[in-house]
C-alpha cells in the first residue's frame, strides 16, 4: 500500500492539521516526518480548538497509529505539556503514539543559542521562533546531537554535559552565558516522562506497515517555501519540508509514495522575516488578518498577509509532485468585492516571468495581478462543494487551470464539518 503525503505549499500555517484530521479516518497510520515545536497544527471540532506542536494530527482517532519520525526534532518539555493538555481533554496518547529513537532532542541550550544568535543578527533577523530548532538541526548535521534513543543509555547525563559545554563555548563567542539552569530542571523531569512512552525503530515499524497493506499518511510541518534547500533562503526553516523530506524523515523509499496532498490558503500569509511578493501593508491586508485570525498558533505573532501567489504555488506543486489540492480558508474572503491573483512577476529589467528567482529576497520584483469578482456571502452556510456560489467556483476553476491540478477540498470554516469535498 503506498504512503500518501500531505505538505503545505506556502510559508506554513496553511491548515494542514485540519486536513489531516479530516482525512485521518481512512488511514491506519499517521506519521510526522520533520520539523519541531515551532509547528502549530490547529484542529477544531465540536466547538473546541486543539493545537498540536509535535504529536501527529491523527491522535484524536483511537484506531490510528501515530508516529513521530526520525526527521523530527523533539522538545521533551513541550512534548510533556502537549500530552498533558490532551489528557485533560480525555485523549490518552500512550495507547497509540510511538516515537522514533532516531529523532533528535532539543536541549535547553539549543533554545538559548537560538535566542543569542537571533539577537546578534540585529535588523537582519531570520524571524526564528527561538524554540531551539535551528541549533538542534545544526548539531544533527554536525554529528554531535543527542537522539531520543540516547535517553535509554546509562551515559546520557555525561553526554548531555559534554554537549552543553560545547554550546557554552559558542555562547561565549557572543560574550553571553547560556542561563539554562531553570530550564534544565524541567528538561530532566520531561526526559523521565518521555522514557515512559514507546520508543521505537520507526523505520522498521513504518516499512512493516507498508508490507502489511496498512494505509499510511505522512504529515509535514511548515511549508514548501520554507524548505532549507528550495525555500526563500536564508529565511527558511532548518529541515526539508517537501515530499522528499518524508523519505528521509521516516525511512520510506520513493517508490512507496502515493497521493500527494498540497494544502494552500485562498490567499497567502507569512510569519517572520523574508520575501513576500504579494504582501499587503494596507487596510486590505489587515482585513484579511482579522477575518482569518492570522496570529501564530505557536507564537501568537501576527502573520503578514497578502493575495495568493501563483508563481510560488506552481513552484511548490512542481517540487512536490502534488496530485490533489486542498484550498483552505476560502471563507476569509467572504466580504471582498474583488479578489486579486498574482499570476506573474515583473523583474527590474522589465521581464515578465512566472518562475521564482533563486535570490527572491534580493530581487526587486513587482507582482502582476488579475482581478476576479468576489462572492460577497458567508460560505459557512454551504454544505456541498458544487453548491458554492458561482464566483467561488470560478475562482477555483481559474486556479485549477493555472496550476494544472484539481482542487478536491475547499475549507469554508475552522470546524471539522466545514470541509467540502468535490
């Protein structure tokens, strides 16, 4: 049975958690393949909002096996808080959650280094959430990180101290101290808590599930435009957010990939620094922000808002091999008489292109827009895809024509039931 993969096609915050929750009942396994606690997958059903940071979004379904894969960087403190919040809502994650022994650990000193290095950048800040994710991935690539499986070894404390000593040397370069004593107490308590969970060689587990004909959904975090290789570098995350990241982040061969669900908003948002060609700095951008409740589910930071950007969407679709599109938050545009769509970029030399420049952060381009008629009514009242207002269907049809992929799901509200399937 092939592994289906779900990825975000913009700068994250597309609504992946909701779609995983909607799709989950038809799967046996949901596996998270990269990222860390900077992700905030928001699910809303039965009038209650749930925000997941590291735990896969299939956790609310008892029949689903949920796996935190080796490509994830895991913060034990955040993990414990997340589990406790779920327990308070009657969800016992110990029954169906499995954690890869090869997942990297985020240490208190990683968080400190993240803060120190970001502060040192001054006005050139990346926009890091300062959750320690970048430094944890740096240690992974530098072959000096600690992994979840290491907490089962008798010398874990010693290896931890060696790593922290190295981090202090880095902090000293900035003439700073790590100042992690209080966090360390929480960390080691959380490590004891983590030891009570089922830690596995997840690559064997997931490949056995493939052999057994289980239906598997791989869940990504952040968005394609934040990919460390293909995103708007250097204003990116520290992992591969594309479909390829599912192969390395779970240990599955490319030949096992099935459907690729690409998630995007009916408009566009971005958190943190970096290029954003269609960003709106006016009352229209603020109107989108307020209507869409565009504030980070992890940080609470206001998101930058703008119109949909087809060049970047085409780019992300190409890189991921997307087979199905899901359009989120269409209802946010309910009150707009006109909706703009960026179809191309005009470069400084006058060239018109629909390709994304490799140095987008340094290219002074101008978005080229077309304008489409808005629908001017509340979409949450609709219960069927084909009954949506004509203007919505025309908007979707235009996107399908340009992107050359079918939009099979339209979300018209935050609740699980506000999801219309073609």
